[in-house]
């Protein structure tokens, strides 16, 4: 994502651009996959608080979406990703990774199983060429369908009641990562219970021509329930609290790495739980990942870190000792959490230091009175999922 002043003539507008633009009080646009995307509308802090205390909407239309269909779609999808998709029933989704033959992660994202042999893969990076190459020998059709769906991510504790007020029947029974299709006032909706905030949340997909109806309806019925638009800066805060990793921030996709050493495995990226090494079918990178697991050869594990004090530590080095004689790793994402009242970060640290509670030291450089000062403070390994409320998964 980059600022857009010099790119305005070239950027596309999502179906939600006009209503988003009407609520934007400043020059808050950034570029996301060639589209205008809001970084903020007015106040990042107020948008963050709205998500944690009411509800927010974020335009996810620029996500790249690939339809995978055909006689061998289920076999191909299971070959493609690290999760065991035989355990994912139709109308359910799964968070997963996909790797190269060396077990290095190309990307991670969500795959939706819409039928026995019908899938939709959401990605942040373009993957069509690689998907087509990987499908050699399979009877499968792969098509990018990004422009055929417009989506809003509705997140926050009031998200469910807003959808109930909208008239979505049975939304309270939709399980975490479940999918449903319905119709409201003659408009088709596909809703999945997922998101990037770690809170109760849903992604709502409509046909592009119904985007304005969806936006206006959500804000009309959600006004008394503290609904607000949210930009990427507030979303960044919520995803760090939730422990979600981000490509080009917490890891480099293997196809985009400049040096081989920049490539990471899903285990090193801290999502080893999403790698089904015991599934019967082979998947791309399985042998390399089995070897990494058996030999314990992971260079590091992306872990959660809680830091003493209130100074955020982006790009900070971690050490085993206060004098800084033994370097351990580097933070990739960091923030002061207003909700948790904690100084948190993700850091690449050796496996021997990933047990929760392990004490380390971190070197933080920060501006103070026109100077750059250095602080060496204690930090501790934590579960990277700092924020995980029961409402995220509960059924009512």
C-alpha cells in the first residue's frame, strides 16, 4: 500500500468509492492492488475504538479472488494448500498457506469451499500464473473473478445485531468460518464469518451493482449501533492485536523475495498449526516441511512479544542479555495497544526462546526533544493472539 498523489490518474475505484469518498475528511487514500483504498477517514483512533466497541465497515473489494472449479477441483485445492481440505465441508472456509516446492511460503489467506468441487481463493497478491502452472494434469478451471464481487468487512461486537436488523435469517447460528448465501430485499448476499480484526465479524459479498444499496442500508440501520467506516491504519492496529500476519510486512512471499534467505516457511511465519503434515494427500512443499519439522531446522518462529514500557518497537532488535551481546531477532509489527494497555509486537526469534514467558531484551530507538534516544528494556514471549474475545466464535 502506498500514498496515491502521483498515481491518481491510474487508480481504479471500487463500487464503494463514492460513499467512502463522501465520508472522508482528509487526503486519506492509499493504493491497494491498483485501487483507491482508505487509510483513514478522519481519526485512526476513533475508527479503532469503533471497531472494538461498536461496528466498522472496511472495503475488501480489492482482494484478489480466484474461482477454482471442475472435476478435480477438490483434489487440486488439497494439493495446493497446506490445510487438509477433506475436513472442510461445503459452505465453510479455512485459513491456509500455499508454498513452493522448497516449503517456502508464497502467501497465506482464506479458501472458501462453496461446493464439493467449487472453491474460491482469496489472495492479496496476484497468483493466476502460478495457479495455472500448478494445475498441470488436473481437470480444473481457474479464473480470476475479482471484479464480479464487491465486499465489505463488517467487524465489531455489534456486527451480528446489525445483520439481524438487516434481515439476515440465521446469522446467529453461522459458525466461525462458516458461509451462507441469502437474499435481502431482492439482493443476493454471500456472508462468511471471518475478518482481519480478531473480533466478531463477517465479510459480506454482493454483486457490484448492489454495492451502494449495501453501504447505505448498513449505515442507516447501524447508526444507532455505533457503526463507522474504517481505514487501513485502524485495521492494522486490530490485526496486530489479533495476531494476524501480513505479507510484505511480517514475511516476504517466496516469489517476491530478492534473496533466498528472505523466504520463510509457514512454520517460521508462526502458522505451523495450519500445516497438515499428516494429511494423506501430497501438497506442494510437504516433503520440505516434513524435513524441517523432523530436523527442527526452523531458523526462527514469528512470535508475540510483550514489551516493558509504552514506546512501540517497530523494526527493533531483540537480545538475550541487557548488554546486547547476543542478538536474537527482529520485530516485524509493533504497537501500543489502547485496549489491552500493553506494548506488543511480532518478532522473529529462535525456537528456543518461543516458550511464553521467556525473558529477553529489546533495543528501542525513539525521538525525544529533537533527538533520537536509545532504550534497552525487557520483553517477554507471548501468544501472538493478544486479543481473542469469546464473541469471535460463539453461537447464539
